[in-house]
């Protein structure tokens, strides 16, 4: 099929690579404009753009697709490119721009979206993070026929995947990215055969996965250990859970719920023990064990290695960072 592909991060690159390997003709790739990143804040191309350039695929990076919006020149140039592509379909994965109706109508078969949740649960920007944070037992991929709403289109395919107790957003992202690409390849085969069977999303069970904000990373020790650990897993690799002690902000990459309860009267955030297995911290009626953490400007370390260079003792207290 003649495809337009719209996507930006690694999640989308995996799908693009699978579509390319399956032999589809990628006639146009849309990706977000290059962004400053790293210590030097130099402009970096998205993962999708990098793949496109490596495989000599045409790339466009409009700042907006709204013809009457803030960047009409970008939108009009994209309009010309999309119309000229004469695509059978557009595949969209974590693109990051709203698609106006003219884009949805341009390809012969419309626009297909790879969404990282079991719709209608976790519509929106951060479905993988929010599923882990909420303690969901399963998630999956929904292939959706896009409409003008926010992840409200008819479902074309859906497949479930369990969320393990050790999954982080990073690990679950990688598994879902592979699954999404595979499902999109199969969905396009079905579309070529004229056998798509759209199913309307249920009206029940709708929830929204709001964008992850950096301020959410600050750990509130006056929460249960289960809640804190879920957030540590959800915010790995971004924005990474954090907490303050001795005038420094430490990033907490991994943690687990420990058995038992803190002694009566122990303040939340108090260090209970520093052992080779990790650093035990008092939470509400429960205990968190930090197993991997990081100082500013340093590498991630196992707790046993970290405490050799940073003095942490029972009785010291972590605090929630002032917002």
C-alpha cells in the first residue's frame, strides 16, 4: 500500500520500521520538528525522522497542520505534500500534533492510529504511564480508525498484554511498541482485502491519560508503599521519581514494597534501614525499599553501591520537594 506515516518518538519508529520491512511504500513521513536536547541543547531529530533519513524516505516537519492556525505556511506546505502523496492510508503513532479533518479525509482509507491502551481506557497522551500508576493488571494495543475526537474512533483491532509487577514504563513501552507494529501490519493486510470490521468504542470505562508533568515526580512519602512504588515504575524513564535529602535531589529509578510496617509513631520518609538489598523508608502503614537511585550529575547505581559514596543512616528523613 501507499502509506503516509506520522509519528515522532521511538514507539513510532518501531512501527515505521515494521511497515517498511513488510514492503509497504512509505510515500511521506511526518514528524515533529527537531528539538533541543542534551547538555548542549543542540537540535536533535526525532527517532522517526532518523529512520526516514536512513532509508531515504521523504520527511516533512510542520509545526502545525491547521490551515488557519499559528503556522499557516507549514500547514499549507503539508497539505500540498499530503495531497500529492495520493496515499491509500495514513498510519499515526505518537505523532504529537492534532490532525484536522482535512488530514483525516485525505487518504483513501483514512487514518489508522496505534494506541498503547485498551480503549476506551486511557485515551490521551500518556496511556502507558497512567496504566502502571493506576495499578492496572493489563493493557494492550488498540488499532483505531481516527476521527476528530481524542482517541474516540472506531476500533479495528485490539490485543491485550499483562502488566507485570516489575514492569516500568520503559519495559512496557518496548513490548507495546513491538506489538503495535505487528498489529498494524496485520490490520493493513485486512484493509487490503476489504475485510475491516470497525467496532464502536464502549460508552462505559472511559478514562484519560493526561500528559506527564515534571512536578509529578516528587515522591510524597505520606502515601502507601504500593502507591509510591507504582509511581516509581510509571515515571521510569521519565520524569523519574525523586526525593530530597541532605540538600540534594535524588532520582529514584527502582523500588519495591517491603514486608512489615514501620514502628508506631515513625514519620513518613524516615530511613529505617540501610542494607545491601536497599534502603528501607517509612511510608503510610508500609515500607518502601529503594533499590536503584542516582545523584545529580552521576550514574544510576544499585543502592548497595550508592551508599558507599553517600552517607545515609537510619533515622535520617527524606522530604517531599517543595513545588
